C-alpha cells in the first residue's frame, strides 16, 4: 500500500498466494445471469495479483480446479477448470478495461441430452487474444467526475452488475475436441447433431452484456460429423455461427459447408452415397439464454452426390419382392426446407448402368426419380410427395423366349397423391397416372413365362398408352389394389400383394377382342382366357396388415 500526502491512500497492491477455495459456488455471484454459466461447487486453488491506484488498475487472477461442478444453460457437468483473468485499465476514468490474454480451459467433461448422445470426454481451450470491456455506468458518463472518485464509483457496484452493463469487442481463438456443444445451443426437432473436433475463431460483440448483431464464430472442423433426421454425414468442411439480431432473444444463423463426404442412414454399417457436397443453413429465431428458444428452420442443399451401388435400396422392398436391384450407380441432388411442421423442396436421382431382376429376368434400364416435398412433419419423417414422378427408359429385357432392347422406350409415373413415412420399414401410399410408349417389354416378360401366343405378339404395335395406379408399401409388403393402362385396341391391368409369405395377384391383357389373365398364387402361375376381365375385376387385394 502506497500513501499519498494529499489524498490518503494513493495505491493498493494486493497479492493472494495460492489458497484453497472450498466451494467454487461462492464465485457465482460475480457472473452475470445473462451468461447462463453456473458455478455450482467444487474445490479450487486461487492466486491473484491486483494493483489499484487513483488512475489505473491491473489484475491477474488464476483459478484452477480438478473437479469443478459447472453448468451451461440446462447442462451440468464436472470438469477440470483452469481460468486465467488478465485485466488492466490504464485510464480508469474511461471505463474501458483491457482483458486481452484472459483464457479458460475445461477438460475431461462430457455433455448429453435428449437430443445429443453422451459425448466423449471433451477438452476445450479459449483465449481472448484482443478484448476490451466498456463499463457503461451513468456516473462515469458525467464529465465533472473527479479522477479520484472513480475507484469509489466502481466499488459501489458488484462485479456481476459491472459486467451486465458492459459493452465489449473480443477476438477469441481456441479449440474443442468435440463439437457437440453446437447442438446444445438450438432447440431441435430435426434430430440435428454436430460432431467432430475443431479450432475456433470468435468475434464476440456485447451490448449491455447481451450478444450483439455481427458476433461470429468460425470453426474449422477435423472430421466433421452431421446428423439430420435419420441421416448421417461425415466429411470435411467449415462452420459459421452468426448473430443476425442481438439482444435478450437473439437470432442465430448456422452455416455449414461440407465436402468430400459420405451419407448413410443412421444404423447402417456402410455408406453407399459418396462424394457428397452439402450446404446447410440453420436459422434460429428468438433464441433463449435460459432455454432452447424457438425451433430451427433448416435449409439443406445437396448440389451433388453419387450413389455407388443402387442395390442398397433393396432394403426398402419386401424380402420376397420380385424386383431386386442388382447393380448400378446414380447421381443425387436435393434442395430441402424443413420447419417444425412443414417441409418443401425436392430430391432427384438419375441412375447410370442400372441392372435389375424381375421374376428372374434380367432387365437393364435408366431410372429418373424426381421426389417433390409438398409438405410434411419432418420430426416424424412423414412427407407429402404429391407431384413426384418416376421415369423408366432405355429398357432391355433378357429372357429365354423373348428379349427387348429399345433406347426410345419409356414409362412414366406421375403421383397425383403420395405420402411416405421414411422410417424403417418405409411406408408409401400413392395414386399415379401412367404413360407408356408401348407394350413390348411387358409382352417380352409375359412371353418368358409361357409359350408364345400369336395375339400377344401383335401387341407389339400398340403405342402411347395411358392409365392409372394405386399402390402401398408398408410393413414389408407391397399392395397394388389397382393398376390399369388402356387404349382402343389394348388394355393391361395388374393387382397384386407381395410379402415374405405371399406373392399373389393377376395380370390382365386385352388386344381387340382377345383377352387373357395371368393368375399368380403363391408364386404359381396360370394363364386363362375364360372370363378374363371378370376375373380381373373380381380379384381383391387384402388391406395392408398392421
């Protein structure tokens, strides 16, 4: 302590050697409630060196604990804590405090919630490279305040209050071994979770203790991991968190760019979608400091991705389905908007070298799928896919009796109504209009199941057919209650049920006055020309079993 002859005490120097702090919770009173960081307890060691004069202030404080009981928002965990506070004010009257060099390190802690699985042990380090606090106290704004009154004015306020009044501009660098904390910030009905490790660069702007517009966190991840709905993405990329509106209920934007990624459904052992490029924009409105706030809006763009093996989609067919994809590749693109109770956008699939097997017949074809998301409930993976379309072209049929190869042939399905629950097992209900160039591939496949019939061969000349169909895929069953294509000369119809125990149905064909029906019962086939149309009409498929 230094004495001043005119004013009494001129300076104060306080040195606190290493002392034991039995309860870290005692320091909670110094933290603004706005920060939502809680010190519940734990034993710590404290060291401090503080100097205060009439004109300036300097302090270095070091607090360490190997078992601090800490909370952030609704999360509470034990951690190794190493906190170093460096603060100086060369001109106290300015109300500006330089806190450059202040750091915090948290080690060996985990976080978990209903939305975030328990993380591995996390190591976190943050250092304020450049930082200034401006204490906006009314007394300091008065021009007539005496310099030697500044320490007294500051002493009239608790530290928690001083920090709550502060404006700040901070440049922070750091690292984190697990990025799960990002998911903690957002209420999230889309099952969004982020993993991986990364380095952080933070520009934090505070206005009266609240985050202000323009605050930014940039993260360069190592092994970026993203989960949304029922999908899991792993790749390279970067993350940006931006405060677009500050204050007590800020708006946050989360931007992610991911490249060189793989994509799979959760629970799958191997990813069959590679070279994925994704841009994700997650918007959080009115975020709450003491809770998760409003739900996220997600805007997901997938400019490019490659399906390496189309056979992966066989898992969505019933076990004994007559259709099995053998091989093939595809290009995948998507643009999807997800809100808590709605969905919009599209998913497009363009195949290359697709080969399939239909009732033991080898078929090659091109497949284009354009899935429209008209609406939905994303958290339930339930989507309205009305307006979607499926185009099959460039078909080749290989069989013992007949073959077919025409690059101009096509059949198109346009879904007037469609709804899917994209969980395992997948459920799809749809009504579709059908356009088919001609019947030649069907004739070839029918001919391969019985000896040739002259009248069937004549169907090769029928072109430009149209029709409709309803179908349902659920509980590992395919039900086709009705599918019919007709014209003046030709009708073709089908009804079927396919599951592990049953493969039954009817295929009806009419050419002029000649009619026939192929009846399938438990896989056994019988071709009949007696009362063919009546037998087709009378056949009823059972409802989907629950």
